[in-house]
């Protein structure tokens, strides 16, 4: 009997750890797969996350328990899934992009709300399901200090590696991602960075990773540990900072500037104490080496191009077609109702409103460059409110937990504000771009939201987390 219990415990522990390690691996690998912006990369990332959730659910079944997920998060996720999958099941049409017409399909309830495009909504809901699952997994996973630290290291690795790769591309004059011939894509490529076709998506990714990497660099700098790990995290912070400056996205640089100012204000006293205690000669030599390194990297990274982009801001701001696109999209906001036109249907809906405005703005618009208005069109007033509760509610939970939390470890007290800062940054960026429509960025946002929601249980999970360190993890 005892032997069966041991085998069962080992089995569920192996599945749980396998799910977590695979999740961390997917987190690091996702940006390298073109950031999840191509059809095949979306399939690979979604499939990997589906496997992660399968292992996690299997471990829960073997353990015969519910996941340790805050009730509010579970309810919100359930409502989102219920509305989204109902819109799929009750879809009214499939959009024909060639002829720009909607082909009617049989709806379960013809007078009820349903998606305007079954195919797009079905594909989007598959992604939404795994992302909400990741959010719940992250909320449970962050209860254990050891896994919270591993997640933190994975974030530093993901951000530092992509930033370094982007700088190498810049320095070598790459014409296309991975040094591919640009003619293979048969189109003019917008200024790319690293593995992202659109520089603003790359900038949003770097901004998502900037605060956590700065946090772990500071945490490791003030505690004893491996000098190699400390050096690696400091290098990752340096790479990300220079990469943001090298990238040509003005909005991402503006958001990064705000993040840096907040972080400097929050750490000013601690830095001042560190400077007064440190040896002056060491600080001077270290500062000179750091400055020389930044100048050398900046020279290779062609920082003059972002400066030219800022000089062109006034003319580009007035002529941007985004203003026309917003006006066109707002015309459809009055027709969305409570449930919208269906998840992921913007690319099918927008051509219809373009025709109403004389095919203005011109071109094909897959995303609106405003995540809030696009979400309203796709999810309606009710769905948008629930998604807003997931995002901004998670931020609110994290802030409340931070000020009420007692007995937390330093890693928890440092990581949580960094995560909140990253989410605030991407929320600001989403006003003029579409970072929340890109799978790799959605993955990191879902992970951060899981940490935020899970922080409400850190106080009661402290004893459990310590007990799990000696092999009795019941979570």
C-alpha cells in the first residue's frame, strides 16, 4: 500500500514538474518563433502550451484536487470562455476574404449573439483557452518560492537573449530576420527588430521584460550568490536597455522612459545608500567600464536611426492613417451590443466599414493599432468589461497584496512591483498599437497576470511552500 502511494506521489510530482519546466521552456522559446506572428509559429506555441496544460491537469487528477487558483480569477476566466465559445458555437457566417462577403452558416440560435466568422473565432478561442490556462498555472506555480525564482530567471533569459540578438542584427546590417534575403518575403518589410517583423511589437516585448530583469539584477546585486549569474543578469539588463534605444519604435521608447523613471524613483534611496558604502575607486572604474560598453554597443546598434524617427514625429503624427482607422472603427462601436462580433473577427469586419467610408483608410488592416477599441468590436460591452476585470483587476489585486503582505521573501516583494509596472507599460502602449494581439506578448502578459492574481494567496502559501521543499508538496 505504501509502495503504491510513493509511486503515485512520484508520478504526479513528475507530471507537475514536467508541466512547469515545459512552460518555462515555451516562455523562453516563444519570442524566437517570430514572436508568434506567423501561422506555423502560433500552432507550435499553442500546441506546446496545450501540452503543458495537459500535464498539469493530469497531475491534478492524480492528486485528486482542485488547482490552487483564486476564486475571482477562476470566475472571470470561466465567463470569458463561456462567452467566447458560445459565440463560436452560434456563429452566423464565415468571411470570404477574396470577395469580401459573409457566407451564412447554420446557427444554433439564429436570433442570438454569434460570431461573424466561425473560423477566425474558433482559432482565436483555442488560443484564448490555453492562455487563460497559463494564467491559472502561473497563479498556482508562483506559490512555491523555488519556482517563482526559476520563472524570474526564465524572464531574464528570454529578454536578454532577444535583446542581444536584435543588437547583433543591427550591428551586422541584417536586411531581414535571421539574415534571410528580404526578397523571399515578396513585400516591403517594416523596420523589424530581433525576431519581430514589426518594431513596435519588439519594443513592447522588451518593455515587458525590462522591469523584471532590472528587479532580479538589483536583487542579486545585494545578496550573496554566484557571480556568474549576477553578471549574466546585469548583462541582460544592459542589452535590453540598449536594445530599446536602438529600436525605432517611438511609443515603446516613450513607455520605456516612463518605466525607467519610475524604477529610478523607487530605488533612489537604496542606490544612494549603496553608493555611500561602496568604495569610490570601484564605482569610478565600474562606471567608466559601463559607459564604454554602452557607447561601443550603441555605435554598432545604429542609434542614429531612432533619433531620426523622433525628428519626423510632427509630420508623421498629423498624416498617420490610424486616425482615420479609429474613426472608421468607432462607427461600428454602436453596433457591437453586449457580446460584440466575435473573438478575432476584426480583420473580417474592418473591410466592411472601410467600404462604407470609401475604402479609407487604404490597405489591409489585421489589427487596429488600438487594442481597447478592437476588443470592444470583437467582445462587445460585456466581454470587454470582463477582460478588463481580468487585466486591471489583476493589477489591483497585486497592489493590494503588496501593501497587505506580511512575511514575504525579498524576491516576492521585488518581483511583484516589477510585474505590475510591466503590465501598466503594455496597457499604455496598447492605446496606439496592438501588443495584446501578438501571441508571445499575450503569453508573457498571461504569466504576469497569473502572478498578480496568485499574490493574493502568498501569505497562506508560505508554510506550504516551505514544506514542499523537503518533498511533501501537496499544493
